[in-house]
C-alpha cells in the first residue's frame, strides 16, 4: 500500500486511485493492490529481477525483503 502511494500516485499532478482487492485461491489469501500511477517498464522489471538474484546488491530494502520472503 505504501508503495502504491509513494511510487504510484504520490507524484501525479492530477488525482489518482488505489484499488485493493482480496480473494481466497487454493486455500491462500491473495491481496492485490493496483494504482493509476505511471507504472514500470518491462526493461526495469527485468533489471530489478537481475539485481534480486544477488541480494547483496539489490536496490531497495522493500524489494529485498519481499524477495527473501518469497
């Protein structure tokens, strides 16, 4: 949720939205957070994934924590 505000809609010049939904799927609670921010390019996603493979050089603490938990 914090990332949806900070990285998603926090810097928009106009209003935006955040949508939170949840469901039970295969006995797991799935929570999804969407926002109307700028998004992220496929190239940036690939770069982040590469950096996460080596946790000592991964960028943000949040990304590193999520990767370790997964």
